[in-house]
C-alpha cells in the first residue's frame, strides 16, 4: 500500500500572507474631512440605498445623494454609536473626488435627539398647521414643514402600518416625545367651550419635495439652477365635535 507523503508547508510565506495581505497595516493618506449636519432622506437605488446629506456649513442647494457604500455600515446599523464614516473615491460629473466624512448623527432610521431649537421650530409648525386645519372647512390632507430626521426621532418605533403605502397611523400617545407641543394641540374651542378635535388616529407620511425647476446665468451661460430639498409631513386628519365635557387634557 502506497504511503502518503506529507505536503511541506512554507510557514514563513504563510505568515507573510496572513499578516500582510489580509491585514495590511501600512499607513494610508485620505483626503479632507467634511462634516455632515444630518441625513435628510434615503432612497432605493437598484439593490442598494442612497442617502441625501446636508453638509454642515453649506447651503441646502449643495445637498448631495451619496451611495451607502460610501457610508460606514456600522454607523447606519447601530443607532447608539457616534462613528466615523468615509468615502474613498467618488466620481461625479467625470470629476474624481476623494474625501472623508465625519458624521455626528447616529443613524438614518433612529437619529439622536435634535437640538432644542429645532424641536421648538417643529412644534410651532406642527401646532399651527393642525390648529389651522381644525378651524377650517377643508378635509384634504395637509403638508407640514417638518424636518424628516426630527420626525424620525419623534415617531421611532411608534405608529401602525396603514393600508396606504408609505403611511402610518398614529394615536395621541404616539406623540409623547413631542414635549414642546402645547397640551391643546389636538383640539380647538370657542368662547362657549365648543369646538373641533382630532378623531385619532392620524395618518402620516414623510415626504421629500424639491423647489421648482428654473434656470440661471452662470459664467455667462444659461444653466439649470440647483434645487433645494424641502422636508414635509403629509397628514390626513379626521375631525369630530368636542366640548368641555368630553375632552380629557393630560
């Protein structure tokens, strides 16, 4: 019976392969850091996602869509971590850009608590839109100016899926994180103590709109002007009559 011959291993080469090829620790030079203020929106691109980024210190017409491959996946997956994310090489309009991002927000779906100033602005816009709707005669959906990452924070793990795609149904208790909202945000009364209230649930859908298309002159040439992203929440609200006897204010 033929004997088996052991295969000789070059452990020096194996060690070099495992420590150099698999774990290349040589120093690398990256480009300039760009700080990101917030992630505005996410959209499906083929089998991946793209993220609309608001760059810190830059106007809204400079917002850009970045593919998820440019973002650290750990940053997008875990909400509790504040991490670096970087872009290695990104091609845009045939111009090669190499830079890194330093992102302070935790995640797209579950962002950290927005600054108090932003929460107060969101409360004002939300309250005024709802009360104006309750006092009016129209039953059509309304659009509220409210930044989408603020809305994501307020409604994270809240609401129920609606039969209408992209919409969710929210009860009054689902707005518990909206602490800057007045306690009377869901009803309006007259001097006789009678009025109109929201018949919960509210149907809501976050919407990203864009400013109108138009042209401008740049370098003595007619060019398409940049667009501004506009964050809005589409609310569908049912009304019901109310008075002092059937209102419970907490």
